[in-house]
């Protein structure tokens, strides 16, 4: 697998990595929303979690929509 990755162009590696990060952010956001729903349904104890989880979901989704910032130089 690593050999195959190294054969990809830098641009393609960056595009694939960015898409993977977006998918991961969306997955975490979706899980946070599901957990918030379970708290609201009484399946889990409510300790202020639904609002915090929805905030996490919104932050993750927003972060997943942005292009990564390039830092430094080479």
C-alpha cells in the first residue's frame, strides 16, 4: 500500500488526504448528532450534552468544508 501511495503525484496525495479529512469530519459530526438524539430521547443521562455535541458537529462540518491552510515553506 505504501508503495502505491508514493507513486501518486503530490497533488493527488493532497486531494485524497483532504477528502479523507472531510469524510472523517462528517463522520464525527454525524456521530455527535446521533449521540445528542439519544440523550434527548432519555437513552443516556442528560448533563448538558446535546447542545455541546451539536456545537461539536457544527464545528467539525465547518472545518471539513474549508481548504486546509498551508503553513510554512519549503
